[in-house]
C-alpha cells in the first residue's frame, strides 16, 4: 500500500496553500497537498479571482521589477503614482476601523513586494491592471487606490502557474482529499485524518499547514455567525470552503479570532446560482456588478440607500453587499444613463444578467417591476436637482462631483440620470469570504486560547482571523494568502526538518 506520510501536509490547494507548499519545499521538506475538490474544480476561491494583488510599490522602478515587459508607450501614457508601506497600513487601519491586528497587518504590507518577486521566481507572471484600476481620461491613465497589478490569466492563470511550479518540483497534490481532523501525539500535531475518494485514511507528518478557506460556503454557519438572511446569500466562489480548517483547529484548542460576524460581500447578479459558476458563456467574474459608483442604487421602495460614491470602489464594494442584503427583499437596482454606461465592465454584458433598458425613465420604472415606480421617479428627480453640476467629472480621482441636501448624498461621480437610453441591473448579495477564523502569530504558528503556539500547526489565508473587519481593501486577499502562505511553508518546512524528529 502507498505510504501515507511526509514532512509537511498542506490542507487546501488555493493560493495560500500552494504558496505554502512551494515554500516548504524550499526548506528541503517532502510536501503533500490535500485538495478536497476534484481536479477540474481545484484552486479554491483563488481560481475565481480577477488575480488582483495589492502590493507596496515605490514608483516605476519597483513596477519594472514586477512587470518587466512594460512598454515605453505605457510609461508615457500613465500616472502610476506610488503605494507606500504607510499607505498600505493606513488603508488597512482605516478600512477595518482600526481593528486589524497590527502585527499581522505590518507583516502583510511589509512583505508584499518581496513576495510578489518570489512568486515571479516561481513562474507567476503579472500585468498592469489597466481599465479596471485606471480609466483612460483625457488621453491618460491614472491608477488609483492601491491596486496596480494582476496575475496574468487572472485567478485561474495564477493557480495554474502555481500548480505547474508544484508539479515541476514533484510536489504531489491529492484531489478528492477531504481533511476532517488533525491527529495529535506527544509532540503536537502529527498529521491529518482525511477522506481520500471517500475512504478514511490517516496521513502522518511532522507539521501541518491549514490553508483551506473560510466558512462562506457553509449555509448553516453563515446564518449562525453572520446573522439572519445570510443563509440566502449567493457564494461567489468555491463551494468547498465550509469552515473545516477552522473547526479542526478549534477542536484541538486553537483560538477563534477576528470578526466572526463579518464577511466580504458584494453586489452580485441577483439570480446567480448558489455557488461560483463558469461555463462556455460566463467567466468566474460574470456575476460581479462593481460599477455602482457611476450609478444610483435604489431598493424595492424606489429609494437610494447608500452613498454610491463614498470612496473608490476598492474601498466600498466589499461592504456594500451587506447593505444590499439589509434592503427590503434583499435586492437593489443599479441605474445608469449614457454617462455611466461607458464605464460598465464586460460582466454587465454576460449571459444571465438581470437587466432592463428603456428610452424614458417612466418606461424604465415600469420594467423594474418590483420597484415602487412613483417613488423611483421622485428619487431620480430629487437626485438630479441636488447635483453640484459645476464640478467636472473625473473617474480617476475622487472628483467631488456630489449632491447637496439629500438625506443620503452621493459624494463623488454624481453624474445626472437624464440622458437616454437608461439601463438598470438587478443585484442581490454575493458573499466572497468570511473574516472570522483562527489566531496565528506573524510566523503563522496557530495559537491556543493563551496565545501559546500549538506545536506543528501553521495556518494561512482566509481561515486566519484578525486582519479584516467590517470591510476590506480590494485585492488584499491574494496578497494575504501569498505572504502568510510563503511564511507558513518556510516555518513548517524548517520545523519539520529541523526541530522535530521524524515519526
Ligand atoms: C469571485 C471572486 C473574486 C475575487 N477577486 C479577488 C482579487 O482579484 N484579488 C484578491 O486579492 N482577492 C480576490 N478574491 C478573494 C480571494 O479569492 C481570497 O481572499 C483568496 O483567494 C483566499 O485564498 P485561500 O488560499 O485562503 O483560499 P482558497 O483559494 O479558497 O483555497 C481554499 C482551498 O481549500 C480547499 N478545502 C476546503 N476545505 C478542505 C478540506 N476539508 N480538505 C482539503 N481541502 C479543503 C478548497 O477546495 C480550496 O482549494 C476574490 C474572491 C472571489 C470569490
């Protein structure tokens, strides 16, 4: 029978896990990756992403080390600015209402650029995120709000490159491998119990890295910890992240940490399937409705309920899903006129989009059947009348084109809704990932209730609590998984090889 043991077991096969596996191997450790999904569904939420990474960069010289094929034309036409360590930490602090764990936040931000270069050394390629993070305005691009790069090929491209790197190094990945329990012995964690193709087995190891996601795909835990209504939210990504890693760790004494009632959630195609989907007509991101800052959003009562232009999209989209969920019927409509529609991303045209279009606002109101049409027309009239029209529109900056005197003002990009044809898109709530999890120290050792490390146990990625609260600065999830995954692999690999006798 095949020998089921190794130095380091990595549970999960998303970005955090694959970084951990590649990094543990650098320590000379024998590594085994256990992925619950079948091979064709591998890669977790990471595979569903647009591949955006929030990283520190101090101007063009840093960018050139990450995207060496940047062209002279791109350099001439673009304002890249910079995103310093201080900017990163300020954003993490401000966006999380200063709850973020300072040591974890510092590690995430300060290791970001070096980790991107390390990923490059493993064969992952990056490109500049034109269009989505820098609009062409008056002939020039200007990047805003901290995201400048994405992995080539998006999330799928990222994980495929990571799997390829793992394969090249001979790291085995076991699919249909559902970890269910951590094994303990005198020296601490000594392996995992796992269902391999449905058959229970034990796999022995000197160290285990948990990187198997949050509990966003667990309907019952969502209702239990996030609250009423969350059981009905749509899952944007993997169906396999049901909180197993968190439960397994807590079962042996790990400390629950972070905001268990909080999650990343967005405006999402209202009639999307229950889990992330992709087919011949749709991509992983087809359900996204991230251009609301150029719209007004109304609820079933025909009223606006949020400041659509409060900040750059990167700093609001992850908390607006919750606000949509709280509306009557848990849905809303994003309404655009021809000044907003040029900024709509491709996914607004995806098959399966719930959309209405009309040449007059009255017709539009009729077509949004579940909205109070009379109140909707009043809302639009009042909104248009409240706009400070003397301010110039600029999508690349917080332009101050706002409304004045409304119960809920729009702070930026408040173009009027008056030029037909009008388009409206219906959205519900898509949950991305959960914020609560287990506690680690900056070297990724899992801590117990007294903040003492549990020997042999490391964790990285979504299942770690304490970094994000209430909201999330866009594109820090992949960076978080890469930074802490790399550290977890290094620490677990070195522990398994050095500090502990093989079992
Ligand atoms: C649609 C979408 C778009 C996004 N876009 C971005 C973006 O552009 N930039 C960004 O930074 N973040 C983005 N995110 C967030 C990002 O996906 C996550 O922050 C990040 O991918 C989490 O990585 P992870 O490795 O912790 O988890 P995952 O990538 O979800 O990996 C978890 C793995 O664990 C496996 N698993 C679960 N349970 C078990 C078990 N019991 N045994 C074995 N394996 C198990 C799963 O199958 C999966 O492979 C997006 C998310 C979604 C859903």
